[in-house]
């Protein structure tokens, strides 16, 4: 398996055809996996926004005041309002906002980005990333697309690439029922492949001003395994989320 970044991707704006951008710069194979950063998809889909579009309500002002008290840093209540409007659940209010987005992803600040957004204050995540992936896939000779983002993880320092949408592939590879080298049957191993592909792609895409938001994974083979599209845990089986609902930050 090998990975390479698509070179010379220009600054993307509303209405741009991302599939055409990729096709013009690299010869794709049918079994390639094209990993596309959510930032360029959001830009192409017009998800740029300004803080003035989010006049703060009482709840947002309360959240911003609590964050200021907890962190000692000034917080704009309009940003808190944007996070609220992009979320279906606020899991933690302090010392940071951890939310569930409308498509099921749990992350800080509803995944709203404030970097690399020319002429705007904010960049919101795509509304429905898997639908975005399907649209891009329809314009490519490659048959698999993964939409990537970066976020932190519980119990770990730092951020890593994760998948927030995908098309043409299953999300998870199921090893249950297969055996290890000792002949023992595997009972719980379900491998989140789209997250692993996103993390690998992020090593090349990087952060900051690199300008390489599209990475091609070549010669990845699924193998003779089952699969599923289970990716985001539902609230009923997410025990960490359940615990967070009853947790309060004590400073």
C-alpha cells in the first residue's frame, strides 16, 4: 500500500468541482481510495460563515461567560452560538465545548474551524459528509472516497485524522468469527477502516499551511472479511457519552 498527496490543489471556493480538481492533477485507478479533507469540501459547499451571522442568545452568552471563568480567556458568545446551532447535543460546557454534530460526529466546538478561511471568520463542517463523499466519487474514476477531519481523542494527547464521511466502501472490517494463529475464534474485533485510512492520509496532508488536502491511498485491499457501516456510536451504547452527561467540571 502507498499514499501520495495530490499536488498543487488551488484555494477552493463555493461551487468548485472537487472531483475535477483531483482528476486534473493525478491519474487515478479504480481501486484507489481518495481521502479529502473536510475543509476543502466545506469551502466548495459554501460553508464559510462570519460571527455576525450568529447573534448570541442567552444560552450562548451564559456558555461564553462560564468558559471565560474556567479558562481565564476571553470568549466570543457568537462563537458559542455557532456551536449550538451546529450541534444536536452539548456534552460538556467547560473547560471546552464537546458536542454531537447533526450527522453524529462528536468533537470539540462542533468541528468549526477558524484557520485557513480567507475573508471569513468560520468554516463549518459539511452538512452531510457521506453525501459529499458520494458526489465527489461520482466524478472520479476511483470508486472509494473518505472525508477526513482531525480531532482529539479521550485518553490521548494530540489530534489525529478521522473519517466523518465515506462512499464506495464499508466503514468497518469485521474479524469476528475468524481465528487467530492459535485457532481461537475472534469475538469482538471490528476494525474501523475509514478512520485508519483518514489517519494515514493525515500524515501527508498535515496541518496548517501545507496546502495538501487530498491524499490518494493506493493498493489498499479489504480482504475476505465482512463489513458494516457502523461508525458513530449511538447514545444507547456509548457509555462515555452517558457518563459525560452527568459530569461537571470542577476546575
